């Protein structure tokens, strides 16, 4: 199976410090998981990944 990532290495390195640390169980590929989340978000909203990344939510 080929891996299709929607985030570049630079983008992943920026968000990597926010991922939880492993607690005994082997971790899955974080880049693959985040790419899946971006894909589902863009598919369900009809937006592109770049549009989703530029949206800022106000608290």
C-alpha cells in the first residue's frame, strides 16, 4: 500500500511536539493519522487542505 501524506515534513515537524508520548503500546504513524483527519475534514466540508489550514477559530 502506498502512503499518501497531505502534510509535508516541515508541517509535521511544527505540530509534532503536540502529540502524546507513547505509554507502552506501540504508536501508529502520526503523519498518516493526521493526513487521514485532514482528508476527512476536507471531504466532508468540500474544502481543500490549504483552506482548512488557513482557518483560525476564535475561542
